[in-house]
C-alpha cells in the first residue's frame, strides 16, 4: 500500500468546545482528528469517525470520480470530442501504470488507514453501545474501500473460473505508513470484506441515520458483495434483512435534487459550505449557453428508456449547447439545498439496488417466482410494466436491463459487465442527440481481456516493492 502521509483531514477547534452541538456533529461529517491529536474521549472518536465520511466525499472517490469512471469505462456513455476530453484514455482503454486511477487508489486507501487508526485506539473507550457503533462504522468503511479498490484493480470472483486465486489488492489492517504489503488473492480480499461487514452489522447502532453507515446500509452492501462473490442465497438473505423500501414513482426525481430521501439507505452529505465537491464535473459543466458535456448518453442506451420511465427525465436532459442538441447526463447537476453546480448528496446504496441484487441472486438459484417479484418491486415504481411474467433466461436478461437503467451514472455499469465475464460492446452511434456525430474509435473490449483490471500506479510499485503489476502492463 502506498506510503503516503495519513490524511486525517482538518482539525476544527470548535468541535472540541463544550458548546458543541452534538446533533450537528452527528449529521455533518466534515471534521476529523489529525494523527497528531490523541483520541482520548468519546467526542474525539465521534469527530474522527466523521472524518471517514469526509474522506469518502473527496473528488477522487465518491465525491465525483468513482461516480463517473465506471460508466466511462463501459457502454452507457459517448465521449464528446468537442469538449475537454478528460478521461479519454480511460474511455479508450489506453490506461497504463503512469496514467491510471491512482488518485482514486490513494483516496480509498486513506479511508482504510483512517479507519484502522480509529480501530487501533477504541480500547480507550468504555465497552458499550457507543464504542460498538464507532467500531462498526470503521469496519464498514474499511470493507467498502477494500471492495471498491479491488474491483477496479483486481478481478471479481464471478468473473472467470480462476478469479478467486488471482491477485487482488493489498489488504491493510494497520495505520502504520512504513509497512510494505504484498497483494492478497481476490478470495482473501472478499473474505475480509465480508468479515468486516458481518462484524459491523452486529455492532451498528439502530439510531444511525442514512447520513452514516446503518443496519440497512450494511445489509444492503452485504447483498452486493455476496452477489459479486457468487453467494446467491446469502445475497438474498442479506437483502431480506433490509427494511427500507424502493423509492416510489412520485418521489424518484426528488432523490437527485436532494428534496427526497425515499429509498436511500446510505448517502454522503455534500454541502457547499463544507466540501463544494461537484459530482457532475466529470460529466459536464453548466455554462450560460447550456450544459457543456464531456460525456453524453449513448444513443442506443438512451433508447432503452421508455417515454413513460420516470428515470428518463431524472437522469437525462436533452437540450442544446451552442445550438447543437445533446442527451446530457443530468442526474448530478443540481440540488434543492446547494447553490453550487453539481454539489449534490452522493447516494451510495439504495433499496432499489438491493431488490435487484435479490432478484439476480434468486434467478441464479432458479427461483423465478420470487426473483420476478423482487424485480417488479422496482419496475412498478419506475413505469407501467406489462404483465410479462418472465422466466428463465428472459428473466435474467430483464434483471440486467433493469440494473443498467436504474444504476446508470452511479458507479456500477463497468462492474456489472466485468463480474459476469462479459465483453463491453458499444454502439456505433455518435455524440449528438439523434445518434449522429463522431462515433468512438474504441467499440469493443472482449470478455477476458486483461484490461478489465486497471494498471497498478507506477508510484505504488516504486514505493511498495512487495506489490506487483497486473499482467497487461
């Protein structure tokens, strides 16, 4: 793991004052304790845990980058060559050890180190519910960061027969920046992630809101991890442990301008005054002449949304820029709370995904009836569904279509393709709203291609000789 200085965010002196508003402390996770500040009392630990959420909102992680590049890598988007062409090497699968997702790796490992630092000190707290809740949030954050890093730079267990024994990422259970760590196997990574989440689920407070890890969020994440790991019954069971329901049709649009939290299990609060991170920036910039998009919706994907689908209006805006019509990604563009363009809360996991996890898991167990019921819980709140009653492969195809429609532009698409061992097949459409324009030069990434595992940054290899590079590079 990279031996960067542990970044434990900014110390806010007011957080230590006796007049601190505890409710505000709980709801606004933007403070942290630096490594040079001792964790001595419960208030110190609460502030340090808040720092975990702050670090996850960084622009190189959930704040922006991780909400875009999994779609840039896949088939939902077309690059607009008339724009800035950021992430072009990612879009064209031309990344290499000197040009990869290095900042994402650094930021996610910072979360791991910060979580470890807190866990190493919780023995200073009296045993009880507060200590358990602090430990649970750290375990969940470490698990999610390890999971995310591995899925970018290592294989996913269901990807191919030998995936579990292949090299994943380096697991880190210490805040010591002097250590060098070899790469663990994918199986070891997933075993660790599941163990951390299971331990967190036993300790998490029932009073945590959706702005921090809570029981529904942890069980929802377990349904995702179990699905990726091919443990289908466990994925279904974890989904059943989630009490939150799928966002209703009338509330769905409000999820994306922060006026509704219906169906949200865990989100990262993103506020102008605290972070000013624009989640929309990797997709577009809003100018006086309209939305200036770097990536627009692939025309073939655009046509998969029916006109009655509430997601069409919530996710996509068809409008001109300099007199030319585009299908823009609008899901992250504006908030009813924030004035800054693209400064929106980041929805890490929602009940709709959990039901789709359950549907896919049950379909893989040949339990078509319950799988269809889980699928229809989502479809019935997005558009008027026909009485299709799919079974067998048709049902599995319908579930994958719904995942693509529901989870678009939220950091899922590349991993859904990758974990199923499929190829990336882009259409030959151009960037304009009607599919004309300049089609991409790179249309296909074959199943099994080593480019599905991104290059380990050269700086990581240089400072951590116990690590090693992926085969393609």
